C-alpha cells in the first residue's frame, strides 16, 4: 500500500482550517472515510506515514468544495501546500539556491514523502528540465496535478520567473509514466 508523509497532508488541512468557513470544513470532512476523519481529529503528525488513498480523497473533496470538481483547484492547492510545508532550514536553501539547484534535488527527497515511485530530473539546458515520475504504484490525477503545482511553486520560490510546467504524459491517463517539461527565466 502506497503511503504519504504527514507533511503532504498537514498543509492542505491548514488551508481547509484557515481559508474555509465552517460549512466548507464540514462538507470536506463529510466526504472523507470515517477512519481518515478519526486520524485527522486525533492530530496528524508531519513525520508519520498515512495511506495515499487519504491524500487523494482529501484533495478530491477539497476540489469539490473549493473548486468546481474538475481538478483545476489542485495545482493552486499544491502551491499553497509547498509554500506552507517549508521549514526554516529549507527556506534558506530556497533563498540561496537557484531554480536549477533546487529542482535537481527533488529526486533525492522523493522517498521522504512517498513510499512508491521515483522522480528523475533530466536537465535539458539552461533553465529547462524534464521530470519523469516512474513506477508509482497507484497513479491518480490528483497526485500528478499536485506534483505539477509543487514544481511551479518550487521554481517560483527559488527565483524562477515566467515559469512554464507542461504535463506531457500521465499514468493515470494510461501512459507509461508521468512526465513534465519545465522552463523558467
């Protein structure tokens, strides 16, 4: 069973808590499994592992409540989560590191957040990379769109401008891997 680190869930729950009204919070919670609601109520820990299905169900529920249910809300939510998830030490890296420096290290930290798959970063020249997400056991559009939002926010926070992230392939849509083409100035 694929698992995600609590640090992927906690910022999304913070969005729900700080930007959602009571009715929106209730609507999201009602869409989650009884088990997941109980885990949330007992307090999720950023350092613990949780079912990937919980991650997907939370994103899907938030997209229905805060968005239009078409997953367009997922990348902006992931951007918010990426910004919130940074600890003080990582903020220093983002300030002193270039977009190239930060994005090429993404592959090294993948397994700190997910128990499945691996991320390859293939430099294509100045300010351009190709990212391949391979062998992820349970592909989901919510996840791929979250990865896309994370890439956008990561590049922006590390000084990139005029960022473009194109999703070229998605396993959740029957392709052999998930692939993103990224460029910035």
